[in-house]
C-alpha cells in the first residue's frame, strides 16, 4: 500500500504531538514490545535502554521521518546507519511487523483520542513503506556480507 497525499498530511499533522510526547511514545513502545516479544530485546543496546538514549534516538528518527516524507533522500545517511546496525544485530524482515504493531500501540496509548483511526492507518502505511525500503536495503547488505564471507572461505581453502 502506498502512502497517499492525505495520509502524508495526517502523519505530518502529528509532528507537534511527536515533538511533545515522542520519548514517552518510544518508552511505551519498548516496554510493550519487550513484554510481548522478549526475544527481540537482545537486538537493542540495553545500556541505552536503561539510560533513555535509545528512546531519544528513536523519537528523533520518527520525528525526522514524519517531517521528511516528501524528501526521504535527506534521511539517506541516517537510514543507512540504522540499516547497518540492524544487520549487525541480525534484524530480519519478520521483525518489522512486531515493531510496527507496538509503535502503533504506543502512539495510540500515549496520544489517546488524538490518535484517530485515520491517523493510525496513515502511520501504519507510512511505517510499512519505510520498513519495505529498509528490508530491501538490508537484504542487499546481508547478500554483500555473504558474498564477502564466501570469498574469504575460497581464499582460505587455497
């Protein structure tokens, strides 16, 4: 599903709420996700979880995404760093629906009635679009790493 213009506007309309409540949203997000899926917790820096650095980074990333939906190329270097971090921590495509679910849960929980069904649907589409981009880029990184590994094994076998 492609993010429609009116959905972009809905996501962008949440920027003031994200600015004000972003860290609370991400704190709730991690709490709910780790409670339901403890297997994903090792993918995250636990020191950064405890000191709140992870919450701040994710809140900033969500805000940057919402503010640049029409200019995603501006986010390229930051997204690339995230993708490489994902590969280093073994994030796989099947993890993205988990993250998406609990991000929406957290947005709804923190924003309450302000998180209308239309806003939640817009965020769902926006998240899934970004997830598909990242999954594709991460697949290329995994493939590159596998190719390098194979080449190293061939050299070692000689």
